[in-house]
C-alpha cells in the first residue's frame, strides 16, 4: 500500500511542474485507516510546502495518521517555517519519504528530527520515480548547473531544413503544440545568434491556457543581434544576451538601454564559454534550459558534455540534399564508439510524427 499512496503524492506533486523554481516539486498525502484524509503539493517558491497544505486539509484527522512525502521534510527556517515541526505538532505517527533532500540545509536532518521525536520513518519508497520527477532540482542543487534539454526536429533523412534554409514546418501541429508545453516547463529557452538572424523567432509559450514564458537566452559572442529583433522588441518575456569581451561596448550599451540583460562570459575558441554561462545562469536561479538552436549550438552543447536530456522529433518527410543541415553540426565523432548514447528511451506518437526522448549518460 505504501507505493500506491506514494505514487498519488508523486502525481499531485507534478501539478506544479515548471512553477516551483528554484524549489523542488513535492507532494504529500496523509492517510488514516486506509483512507486519504489530506493532500497537498508545493505550488510556488516562497509559499507553503506540500506537507502544510496536507496538514491543513486533514485537520484533527492527522493525529495518529501516516504522511507520504515525495521529498524529505525540511527542518530549517527559510521563507517558510520548518515542516518537521508541523508534522510533529500534528501528531503524525509515521512518515514515509521517497527520497532524502540533497539540499545541504536539509540533507537527512529532517529525518533525524522526526526520528528523535519518536516518529517512525520509512525511506526510499518509489525513489527512482521521485528522482526523475525532480531531475531539474537535483542537477541544480547538487552540481550548481542548470538541467539542459536539447529539442530537435528532423525529417526521416535527418535534415532540419532544406538547402535554402526553409524549415517551416518539419513537424505537424500536434508536435509543435507539445514543444510549447515543453517551453512552459523550463526556466529558460536558449538559441544561438544564427537562429535569431535566420528565423527572427519570438521564443515564447503559445498555449490555449495561460502558459509561462521562459527566459530567452541568446548566445551571441559579438553582439551581432539587430536591435529590431523580436526577442528584443517583444517584452512578453525577459531576454538575456550572452556575449564575450569581443562585443562592442556601444552595442552592449544600446541593448541595456532597451532593457536587455547582457552577460559577458569567458571566451572559448572565440565563442561564448557555455560552461561559464551556465554557471552564471544557475546563480540566477535558472535551473533548467530548453535548447532549441540550430546544428552549431547543439553540437557545442554535446561536445562540451553539457546535455542531460534530448527530445527528438522525426517527421515522415524526405528532403535530401548533401548541404542541407542536420540536427547536430560541428566535426562530429570520428568513431562510432564515441557517439553520444541515449539511455532510458521513451517513444511517443503525435499523429504521423514520432518523438524519441532519452537521457545522455
């Protein structure tokens, strides 16, 4: 029964996907006499945690009950009081957690506090599912780097555009709607200057319901971006331009004047040092980034071993053309044994399109 109730806690935790940065996704379910008497999930950073919502709902029924929590309850004062004290005060008999919190401020202290109060603690129920749910938070809190997702869309013969550069549209409407759902989940969306110059994209989330616009991040070492680009003139999302010291100070001043944030990074092979950029973005609580660039920027992320996850759409179309671009450019790998291997693969259908999702290990 523990797994059944924990999976319910995981299910409701996911309601807040894309909304809790830099906090984790957390769900809590309170059970008494084999009946759910309270449940809750963390909605947004700075607001009450999942356990508190569940305790409020359960009221007096929490006394002598079990609570299932997808992440170890906190024991420290942050923007909200510690959940452990609330659990102890409510008279909870047993606490079942999916995983301990890697946050150094918690890191097992919450469980120690609960045990010291005489509460039975069970650890590791549905741990793998909980870790996948919080893959973004785990990467950010442990490695101080954003979780990087590369999204590509290609034809059956591996092209992302025709030889003339035309790419509208490779995938169908259902696939494109799913991409907007992805944008709604992540903190940032990143492209290279080549994509801006070629397509002049908006890089916002367009959904039937009110979606969340990610921060737009443009990698542009020399600040070549035109001041009339949509990502500059459209103010529905914040835009960050990543440049190097090669960028014109006059152009940087002009960008700052129109409200664009400019980050000057270290330089690597005459380009923006992506690792340095990601560290800076992580410090700004940008914990996850969807890379939707062209073949050049995609290759840069792969060759620097910065990619965590890949979404690859394949459309049943054939373009042909030796010079037509593929999803990953650059020099590529010389031997097949050095190819970037995806693991934990899932496949989905969007009408005639196929989506392959996997993790880079």
